């Protein structure tokens, strides 16, 4: 699965809803940094992405792969019951 960070950043910002300037201030970065993320010129690193989730009131754990769910799906596909 590929993370399309430019769309994710914009979706997170708009869910706030925050302007670019407001979002940048909340994250402690420049507005140019937010513009660069949203245009795809650069991408946020993991700590910045986690902070975005927190600022927007979302659980950053949702970024993690859902291992248990994946294991259950594989077991079901293989016909293995627990």
C-alpha cells in the first residue's frame, strides 16, 4: 500500500478545518512546508504525520497496519480456524 502523502496532508488539514497558515502554526512548521507537502514536493516524516493526526483529533494508531485483522483474513482464506 502506497501512502499518497500530498492528498493525506490536505485531507487532514481540511478536516480541521484549518487554513494552511493555521495548520502550519499548529504543527510548528512554515506555511511553505505545508504547501510543499500538499504539492508533493516533499513529504512529512512519521513524527510530523503523527502530530497532524493528533492536531486533527484523530488516533495516530490508525496509521499502523492492522495486523490482527490481516492474520484473521489470511487464516480465513486458508481455511484455518482458531
